[in-house]
C-alpha cells in the first residue's frame, strides 16, 4: 500500500484531497505537522488520500491551492449546506457552545 497522494484533484470536488505522497504513516504524520505549522494551510480543510509515489519536497504549494474555510463557519469551504445547527443533536450543540465564543 502506498502513501498519500501528491496534490491531485479527486472526484469529490476542486480543492479536496490535497496531500503528500510516500509509503506510509510517517508521511501522514509529516503532512499533519506541515498543515499545523504552515501559514498557507491556515483555515483550510484537506483530506489525505493514499496513493503510490514519492512524497513532494514542499507541501506549501499544495496548501496554497486549497479554498479557505469561511471565518466562524462550522463547515469546510466546500462542504454541502445540509445540516442546520438546530437539527444537530443536543450533545453536539452543547459541545459547540462550550468551545465557540459567541
């Protein structure tokens, strides 16, 4: 089994599935650390996709191609608007209220 894919556009929609390439868990960990420390990845949602192939040398260009999430939104930029907050279970609404400043 190969590692995550290197910045390809999957069928789910543009800007999704950007990731790193390689051979296993270390590459996933590297991608997560890069996402947490790269200014280009701020407020962006990505999905790691496993594929065979070498890891890219730089992940910042991949993060730069992603659509930024809207400030204050509970959903990622390309998520469908299919679950109003009022329809979420009470436990989900309580958890969100505990962490969101309003």
